[in-house]
C-alpha cells in the first residue's frame, strides 16, 4: 500500500516503508532486512519461497533478481531479469484477506480503467498460460501471485503539493465516474469499507482500541469521536451518488509522478465505500499537517472539473479524514511487523486524539 520514499517506480503495499529496507544478495539471500530480532524476518520466511516459485510461471529464469519492496497485507517484490532487460513487480498475497475471486476482480477494474478512462495504471502481466492470478503452492500452503508493470516515476514531492492534489481530484473523479457507469463482470467481488469494516464492529484491519498508546484518556476521546462518526455517516447515507467502487488507498505513496502525469498504483484495497473516503486516504499519515485544508480544497477543485460535488459532500470531509486516521490507528496496532508500524506508534495515536478533539468541538 505504499512506496519507499525516494524510490522511483516502486509499487508497494502498505503505509510508508523504509528506504532500503531490504536488499537481495546474489543467489537470492536477503540482506539488510534479516537482522537478528527483526519482526519481519519470520513473516518473510512465509513469503520469499512463493516469490521464487512464481518466477517460472511468469516467465522469469530461476536466477532472476528478487528484491523486497514492501511487506504488509501482502509481500511485494521487484523482479529483474538483466539478460532479457525485463523488470516487473510481483505481489504475493496473504491468505484469508480476500474472498475467492476478489483479486481477479481488482485486476478487472484496474484494466478497465486503463482501457475505458485512459488512466495511467500499471499493466497486468499474464503468466505463460494466460492466467492473471497464479496460485503458487509451497508445502501445504497456497498463495495467489500477480505480476505488474514496473512504472517509472517518483512519489509527489512536497513542493507544489496543492497542484498535485488538484490533479489527483480529477483522477479520483474519473475513477468514480467510471465506477458508476461500469458494468462489472459476472462474479465481481470486493469487500466493503463502511463504518463497521473500517472502525466498527467488524474492522478489517483490527480494532482501533488495540492500537499503540491507547490508554484511558485516549479510549474515552476516540470512543466519543467514533460514536459521532457513526451518527454523521448514518445521516450522510449510502446512496449511489455517495457510495460505490473506490480505490480506497489513494495516498501519496501510491502515486507516481512522471513529468506532468500522475500514475495510480496499488488497487489491492479497492472496494465499496464512500467516494469521499478516497480524499481522506489521500491525506493518510499527514492528517495533522496544517496544509491539509488547502490540499482538500485543491482536490475538490480538481474533482469538480470532472464531476459535480455537492456542498453536503464537502462538509463531511472532516468526518472522512478522522475515519481514515482512526482506521490507521487500528492498522498500526494489528500490523506491528509492517514497515510503517515499526516507525509509528503512540505518537500517531496521540495525533489522532488531537484531530478527534477538534472534530468533537466542531472545528473539523
């Protein structure tokens, strides 16, 4: 769900991975990542063999260079075959996260956005036998694997960020326009990002109450904020003009700037949610930044160049920003092996409480 900062063309999975977190030694042995006591090491032992086993069906030689890009819901690798001047990105899925057919459904929308809207999304590479999704079995476990195009570009720079958010608003509007009109293929299945699946009774990324640094005061503040979130979202509703198929993770780390273009990557979390939630995901991890109101205004301007956006939608931006921040508190608590969770923690929760206090006071 994210890209290592400073790395051009990286496709990764989850929030803010560290630059150079892993390097492959010749012969495929992992370098810097596997230090003694690293919480990722045991997890990676469950993914690395699948990455190697996926090389052959996707047409790579056994000695291709395999380098970890990110570890979170899935493990994502850069694959290089110097002899063929070929580079791609391999995603090895965790088991049990997606229901059957969900990964193929993600790829169907990703490819439809390229074909129908002309959006700059990564191409999906098929295996030699024509499969988009390749099941790889190692021992008694089977994991799904997918191969993507390696895109050139870098994460949007902090300079002139408002301009990029204006363009991002246009891109989100085009995705939403397509989602409303697109005839989804038979068997299409993706999960929901409603209140309960984000931070309520059935949270997909774990309970925010189990987040890092949740003490008595934090629990009281965030419980009150969550109750207000639910009430406002219930009143906002889930009409077809407000709730539909969304990317659900349009963070800066999932955007690649290549000249004047912005490319959108990492659709692994795409599903059914509020369209305005895509704006909230765009400010993930920087919700406390004083520039956020300006960035949100820029996003709205860009969006309105493509699609109408009513004032009641704009009025709920603080609701969706807090919903996302609280969801990320839960994610950090349940993914302590992941890159972002190694860097964030109690301070991130404290920031969420500050945003919640303002929200409860009506400041937004």
